C-alpha cells in the first residue's frame, strides 16, 4: 500500500473528482472509492472530517511487475 497525501485549496469533492480524472488520463484505474466519513458515521456513530480513500492501480505497471516476478522465479 502506498499513501500519497497532498494539500489542495479545492474542497474534498472537487479534489477527488479532479484526481479521478487525472488518474484516468494517465492510464490508472480506480478500483473503488471509500467514503470513510460515511462508513464511520454509519458503523460507529462518530463524526469525522471528509475522508475519501481511492483504491487505484495501473494495469500496465501491474503486468510489468508480474513479468519481472516470473523472471525472478524462473532464475531460481
């Protein structure tokens, strides 16, 4: 897992929409969008700041990593 945090002057909703567009423009896929604020409110009845988790992947990089792993395994 990689954590990447960046401050923005955009509100959370606008920042998430911009990030989703930028990711897709750069060949990254969005596997899921988790609204942690909503989940915490429903499950634990707690108030929390806006908190969105994007589960993303880059299919091209995933294939490259898998190919590299196969080569390493074949060398053993």
